[in-house]
């Protein structure tokens, strides 16, 4: 008897037991003990026919790894087509290793990504957020920035404005403020109500809306901020 595939990566707790004319198994899901159904071989085969192509092969990891493609891909569409490149929401443009031959166009960089890096027990994909972080770190290196607090927390920080980017939205022009604290953690605040000065220190009180990773850099996204310009230097 077997449990459903999406539970197979978790640790089992105790022995199988029968209840309500079915068999069950307890598993540990991130510290929470959960009861799941056990299926006979016939039931399992009906749920997961053997003719289904494993996700490893679907994604092109037959050789154990793929090549992530980074750079101005819009300028090399013919090359992408020739090498059989694919696009995936977690990897961006990539190609199975067996498809790659010949020179790589100028401005394009390839990065290997192995199945082992993104799988659990060599069977299942890791959660999307973990894969995005792995791919970003491969392409862009590890950033000194880390996530701060929890979503919904209110925080008060002294931040330096590293850069202000003008954005055109349906509501008009708005400002994306990219800020940094003394530990090199990055914060982002988007607003059309304020236009802060670059390289200036501000006392910022706001709410954490989300944690996002952009090009390998962990960012804490803020909303509903109150800011006050400071005269002292960031230590």
C-alpha cells in the first residue's frame, strides 16, 4: 500500500492502521502530524498510470541537468528555436543539455541547473519559492540582503534611499524607492505620494506587504509608509 505522491516526500509516523474500512498512515508535514489515506497497488496505478511521463523528463532533465539561458533573449529568437529552448515560469528560458551545440550568441550566458538542486528525494520538485531562489542565486550570485520580519508586521527603520525608479502606471507616474538598512537588507516602497531623494537617510515606519526575490536579491516590500528625513549618517 502507498500514500499519494504529493505526500511521499514527508516522514511517516508510526505504523499503518485501519479505520472506516480503509487504511491510513500518519505523516509529519513541517511539524504537523497529519493522517493520510493508504491506497492499494491497483488504486495507486489508477491514480498514477505508469505511462505518465515523469516530471523530470517533462522538463528535460534526462541528462541530469539543463542550461539556464540569461541575457537579451529577445535578440536571439532564431537561436533559441534552433537549440530547442523552452520557457518555464520558474527557470525562464532554458535548454536541455543534449540540445546544445555550437557557439553561444554574444550577450548570452549559460548556467547549469541540476535536477538534484531542485528536487526532493530525486523525485519531486521543491516548492516554487525555493526554486526561484535557487535559480536567482545561480544567475546573479548570493546577495547580502535578507528578508526582514514577517508579512503583516509593522517596522520602524532608518533607511538610505539607494535608487528611485519612475514607473508609468494606469494611475499615472509613481516612484519605486529601493532602500537599504545598515545590515545591507533591501526594502522597496512604491508610492505616488512621495518622491524621496537618493542617497538620503529617512526614518521609515511601514507595514511589510511581501517578501520577494529579484535577480538573487531578497527584498522586503513595504506599504503605508510614514517617512521623515534624517540628518545623521547611517552607521
